[in-house]
C-alpha cells in the first residue's frame, strides 16, 4: 500500500483544476507533499475548541484543521469531509465541511484512497483530465 502512495504525482495549488481535490488521509498530509494544495480530508471529529478541529482521519491518524470564526456544529464522533488547504506544518486551513452520517465506513474509505484511486483501471474516476495526482472532481 505504501508503494501505491509513493506513485502519486503531486501538483501545486496553482496547477489544480477548479473543483478537483486530492482525497488524502493523515499519512499523506504528513508526507508534506501536499503543502499548499486544496484537499479533501475525511474523518471523525475528535474535538472543536472554537478555532481548531481535531480529526481522526480515515487511516486513524490525527490531523488538525484551523477553523477560526466558522459555524462548525458537528459534535465529537461525527464523520465529516473537510475541504481545506494544506499548510506547511501539515495542518489544514478549513474552507468548508459536510456531514457524512454516523454510518460512514472510514476503513473502506481509506482502502479507496490507498488501493483504488491510484489503480490505472479507475483513473478516469479519480484524476483530472490534465494530471495524475489522486484527486477527484467534486461537483
């Protein structure tokens, strides 16, 4: 699985097509290769203190999202998707979120990130037309 993650080709935010965001997990954000990019991160809310969201990601790693002055109403244990920009310190700058429901399967989602989105057989579902970086067009 780690080898598949290493096969990703990464772009800068300036190279991203509008509406295309790499779907990543905690291991990928901590790799530092997504710094500056807008990404999709899925996980379970651990806490929110009014300015910082602590998220347990699909691979069960921890990620922090900076979310000052936002209307965030998801209690701990809620499964959510956060769209945000990866900062140099491997945290997210929160842009928006959506509730994924209490029965969302994080383990299956992580398998999709690691095993499926980089399989050439499924590339048309996960990659923009001009790049190969592990993203999916969000519409």
